[in-house]
C-alpha cells in the first residue's frame, strides 16, 4: 500500500526498527536461525524503504534523529515567535519617521518579499524548518499590512479582516505543512465566526467575547472539518482541529456554568449555570466515549481533563465552605482513584 502522509511514513519506519530489534533479539537468543544471505536481503529491502521515505517525507530514521528533530522544532518555534515580535515592534519603532508613501510601499512589499522567500526556501530546504519560520513572519507582516493600512486611510474596523487573515493563514499552513500556522488560522476563523454570531445577536462585533456561546458554532464546524474534508497528506492536522474544537466548546461551557449572566438564554442566571453544568458533564463523557471508540487519544484526553475540571469545581461549590480541608482533599483523592479504576477497566475491556 502506498504511503501518502508523513505520519504514516514515520509509523512504517518505526515498525521496521522495532522488527529489526526483535529479530536481533530472537537470533541472539537462538530462538530462530536465519541464513545470513536472507538477513542481508531483508536488511537491504528495509534500507531501501527507509531511504525512500526519508527523501520523500523528511522523517526520522531512529530515536536519536527524533530527539534532534524535537529540538529543531522547539528552536524553530521560538525563532518564528521572536522574529515575528521583532518585526511588529520594528514597525512601530520607525513608523513615525516615514511619510505615507513609504509607509504604503513598505507595508505592501514586505509580505510579498517574505512570501517569495518562503516559497523559495520550501523547495530548497527539505527539512521545512526555515520555510516555516518565514511563513510565520509572512503571516505577521500580512496582518500588520491590513491593520496599518486601515489606520493610514482611516477605514472602519471590520470583522472581515479576521476572515482574510484566517484564509491567508490556512493557505500558508497547508502550503508549508505548519501546525502552528494552522492553529493561528483556526483562532482567526473562530474569532470571525464568533463575531458574526455576536452581530446576529445584536452586539457590536468587537464585543463577541462577552458571550461565550458565540464560540459554539466555530467549535462544531472545526470538529466536522477533518471528517468531511480529510486529506491523507495532512493527517496530523486532524488532531489540531479536534483539540481546538474541544477547547472552543468546553471553555465557554465552563465559564457559563459559573457565570450565567453571560448567556443569551432568557432564563434566570442560576438555571443557566445548572444547565451548562449538565452540558459540561454530559459532553465530556461523550468526548471520552467517542475518543475510546475511534482511537482519538486527543479527544479522550480532552474529555478526561474537562470532566475532571467540571467534577472538581462542583466539589468546590458544594463542600469547600462547609467541610474541613483535609476531608475535602481526601474526597478529591478518592474520586480521582475511582476514576483511575474506571479508566483501567475501560482499557482492559479494549484489550479483550
């Protein structure tokens, strides 16, 4: 079967390395006996596969390479953040010394230059780290471009800018296979949709964050996007969509379960809070079940985390003021212990 994604390629290489380790163990312990020419053929075959996958997907051939790649990812992430912040402050440091003509020229030219540099490095550098850094700088310069041009020409703020930035961030994320840019794109897109929901609800779009329910629609869309628009080449992106979907749903629910006045629902505040407490418990359990059913560890972990948060905040509401602190934390510990037993039983059931 042809391998189409980087994650599948890495899994294949890891499986080959595991096979080699186990085969070596069996031979050294005289469990099996294989002729040297047969071993050589197997080794050459695996080397050919690994070499092909490394050239095509730029994956790691062993654990040492994985550790180096992790370090490179951390460094490239920090570099992208630092250079983007540097560009932002550089604009404001020297902006007042330039007339309008040069301001416009600089604003228009910098995103174009960085975009061309990103494309050039993407095809020249197989690792992709340098193109990802430049792609992040390109996004920041594009955001500065739109926002500062609006200021120069005295244009009214609009939520459409969020959609434009999100669209550009999505393009850069998929073009350079950058999960950080996908995260930015999702946040910008979610902000745009939430602003639209707020406008429908009768508030000025900038105040969309005052009503957490505005984020429910973006959460729903993000959850189903990788299901209906799945691309095998970008398998790793599915996790980003699901994690952001969980965050955009459960965080507003958590807020509303303690602050009912922020809801659109035209019912007493205490009833809103009870309603969202039930919703929080119910949907976190659903997330756990779905995560187990489909093997989505990211969704399972999100469900576990938010179920625990909802449970412990309720414990706090019920007993913190009326119960000795040692007893309160004893109940927390026992509850966690019981959850551990439950998850162990679920894991054991999956193994059968």
